[in-house]
């Protein structure tokens, strides 16, 4: 401890210098008053006129790339990650080349790498992005969450990524794609939500080290330039010999040859084989097995109407818009933030969602499969800052939408159409993939930190009718696609809709949104006594103990 303390003090003596510091102050005081406060609090900080610590060069040389690692995780995880060292992006904030690349590799609609892999039952999720690691280098990475089948076809999964990258290299940068992203980033910065002062000042102080004065606030958000040469330079770095492939899975237990020094992680390290290198280098979308890969469609959900609605009469809290046997809806036109944005929260409540452990698991399936069925348009919507999500709850399913109000109703109609037809469209391969993903999630919960288990155990002791993880895991094992189809029809045939609409919408527009939901799904009204109610136990003078299975 004494050594660490001395090292900390030595660091402070060396680098605590005014020329390495930036200060952002925010307050209601005048500029003169804020300046006086700054001088009083920071004026005596010594200027040692020193350079900040630098780490020139890159740790990734030709000896470190062109490798494949097989890693054993603690949790039951299955994923493959492709990592490419690239040049530093510190000075490239105007064009943001890694954002362009990540957008195309990370998109989830038709033609995407993820859609290709899901169609084959090999992947559940994919994320792509760039990270600025130090002053002289950055990294681009693509991480793919695999299914069991995907783990058996890792080479084909990686081949799909390289086929897409090779397509990007062959066709060159697509200006229309960047212009769409640029338009959305401009809109998002224009209507940026106000942040907590402490968060805002922290970000600005950090930005002052990275951006010129005129771009300190807008720099992280906006794309100012289209620079195809820079994009091409980065794509050209995405080749097999400049790649490190990580394959992570419990399946490698007992099969690895090395142990990591600090954490004791078991792994194996090998060169990418000549056969793998040839296959991945030659990967092409002209191959019939990869011909479904392509660029995303043009985005018709980008907002162009930012007119604000009249909030009169003003009210402090949402008012009751509609209360019928089928629904209860609350509504409030935004009169505080005055943004062209809307939030819609819908709860489809039914006792069928949690009647048995099997029903509870099927509700999870229903929400997750709805998300999957919406993927072909929800990613484009999210790129236009129209966000949506669905998740299971004890009372049923919750669907939320948020973003620019101009085309939010279009997104809502698309989601409802997918929900209505879910039982007709869901395929066996998707059902099995979601079943596998849910099983993995349930299993990994047993390896969570103790405080998660403590909260969970408390809920089991206090909540009325709370199915435990073992009951749900047992029920999950026997569920079939037919069970899901029957459950979906039963669920949607009768439920009570609770809805909150808040933001840039008139009363008439809110009413139309409610009608859109009810007309699309046409649920029967449940008996009021059958609506689910969450109750907690009355604690007596006794002990309730829940013990996890070892």
C-alpha cells in the first residue's frame, strides 16, 4: 500500500500542471462571476509546462496479428471477435471513418452480416465499432454472439464478415450511406436532450482536450465531411493478416494450452492457418452461399418535419385520455422540453402471461421473437433516432417507442403488424435459437454476483406467485414451437392495454395512436377481476430462507 501511495504522489507531483488541465464551469452566475470563481479555485495551480505522457507506436505488430485465440470464459458465453488495429482516429473527428464502417457492418436489416448468420441459425447478436486506444493507434472490432451451431461453423461466420468487408473494398465508399448518417447526426445534435450539469461539464472538459474551440460541443456528434480516401484507407486495413480472431466458449475447457498470467484465463494461441487465410481473403458476395449480403436499403424513416404542437392547456402530470374495458390511456403534450419527440409506452397485460412457469417463459419468447421479427426495419429506424423495444413483464409484454414524432406512427404500425402475424411467421430455427439464448441467460444468472442473488431471493420470499429460476429452466426444456404459437394466439386474443403517450403530439394524434393499436390487434376485454395484480407478502415474525442450488 505504501508503494502504491508513493507512486500516486509521484504521479501527482509530475503531472499536476495547469498546462495539462481544462476546466468547464456551468452555473447561473454571470461570466464575470464564474471567471472569478475559476481564478480563486484554480489560479494557483502551477504551470510546469510539461508534455502529457505519450505512448508512441502500436503494440500490434505483424507478430501479434494474423492470430486466432481460443479462450475459456467463466460464464457460459459463446462469441467470436475480429479485431483490426488501425491508425489513430484522434484527428479524424470531422469524417469519423470508423463510424461509417461500423454502421455498415453492424446494421441488422436485410443484407446484413447478422441477418445472414441468423438465417442459418449461427448467431444471436452482432456489434461493430471503433475504439481510440492511444495517440498512435485505434482498433476496429466486430463481435458476434454465437449459437451452438455457430460455434461449429466459426470459419463460415468469419468468412461472412470478410465477404462483407471485401464488398466494401471492391465497391468503394457509398456517399449516400454517409449522407444519411450525417443527416441523422445533424438532427440528433440539433435536438440534443439537456443533460445533468455534472455530466455535461465532465464531457465538455474532456472534449476540450480533443477538439478545437468551435467543435468542443458538437465534435462527438456531428459528421462534417465526406472523405472517401480516409474510409478506403481504414477498410484496406481490414485484411486477414492484420486481424486477431478471438473465439470464446466453454466448449474449449480442457483443450487449451496456455494460462493468462494475471487472471488465470485458459487459452490457446495459433497462427491463422493458410487454408483459413485463403478462404477468408477470397470471401465474396458473388459466392452463392454469401449472395444475400448487401448494403442496407435507403432509410425512409428519417424525420423531416420538426413542427412543435401547442401544449395548451398546460398540465403538471399526464391526464386520462381514455378509460374503457379494453384500455386505459394517459396523455400529456410536452410543455417543458419543447422537442419534436414523442414517447409511447404500452403494456399488454393478461393473466395468461404468468399463470405457470411455462407461460412465464413463453412470454419471454414472445417478446424476444417480436424483437427479431422487427429487426429488418428497427435498425433503420434506430439510425433515424426512432427507437423501440419489447420485453416481458410479470403482467405481460411491454412495448416502448421513442424518438421524432414525425414518423413514429409508421414504426408503431410495422411493429403491430409483426406482433399480429407472429404465430404465423415464426420458424422452427428462430424458435430454437431463442430457446437456446434464453437457456443460456437463465444458466448464467446462477453465476451472477451475490447482490443480484440477494435481490432475487428477497423477491421470491416477498412476491405473491413468483416462479423461481429452477422452475422456469425445467419448464423451458419441454417447450415446443407449437406451444409458442398457441400461446401467442391466446395472449393476443384477450388483454388489457395500458398506455402512456407523452411528447410532441396533440390530443387527436394521441387518440389515433390508441386506435392504431386496438384496430390492429383487436383484443377482447378481459374481466376486471382477471387482470393481473402484483402483491407482496405480509411479513410475519418468522424467517423465510431461500437457498441457491449449489
